[in-house]
């Protein structure tokens, strides 16, 4: 007896695949943005551009700190600054790529960069100041990115995953910087000259 295929049920996965195929052929000019996308695209693009600005400001701040680091502990700390700068640039590239996938335009305008960034560009007066300012910026990014992830939720899982990966890396950065401060013995300001905020040279 020849086996017969079971009848397809209404609303089955097979039927859904056929609908997906039909929808995919419609509005192909929208690229990755299909009819199934549930996010507020304009708002998501704006929020991602703010995250992009945050990452770019972090790149610039870490780069300055890399070149300005001086003192007996400078080499190891400067290497950490440069590593973080490179990773922040990779974050910016991922966010910019996602913005274009959403048919948006990544905003690299330097005239408005610091206004759109969640973190600030603070030069820092000493090696310890630089580390502390970078740690503050990472903590700001961690909190704001958590808010972005909550906002995206299930409406844009791809953007959410991008931000979750970046968040995990920012948390690593914050721990790295905390460890640097502790290793320099500055957790309680022990090696700073009173009143001048400068790093004391220890021989």
C-alpha cells in the first residue's frame, strides 16, 4: 500500500514558509527590512546612531589617552587604552552596518558627535584621571545600552543581539579599568599628590 502524505493543516509551518516566500518577493528594495519587522524603524535608527556616536567618542577619548599616557606605569596602561580603542571602533562598525541594514544612514557628522553621544569626552589630567574617566564612560555605556536592549526587545532581535554583544564587551572594559586602578594603588587615592591630582612618579 502506497503511503500518503498527511494533509497539511491550516497555519502549519509549511503554509507559513509559502507566505514568507511570497512576502520576500515584495518590496525587495527594502533589503533586510521585511514586513515581519516589528520595530519602529525610525526610532531604532535614531537610537543606534546615538550608540554609534557613543562608540566614536570612546574611540577618540581612548586614542588621546593612549598618546598622552606618561609615567612609570604608562606603557601597560597605554596598551590597554589602545586595545579598548580598537574594540570600540569595531563596535562602531557593527552598529553602522546594522543601521544600513535597516535602510538608514549612519551619522558620522563630527559637528554633532558629542551632543549625540551618551558618554562624554573628558581628556583627564593624569594617568589615573584618564583611567577613571574611561571607567565612568564605560559605566554610562553599560547602563544606556541595557536600556536600548530593553527597548528593542523582541521587535528587533538582530539589533538587540548586536547591542548585547557590545554590552558584554563594555562590561569587560569596565572590569579591566577597575583592575588597572586597583593595581596602581589608587582605589583610595593613595599615590596621588595632595591637591594637584597628578600621578606621583614612584621609583
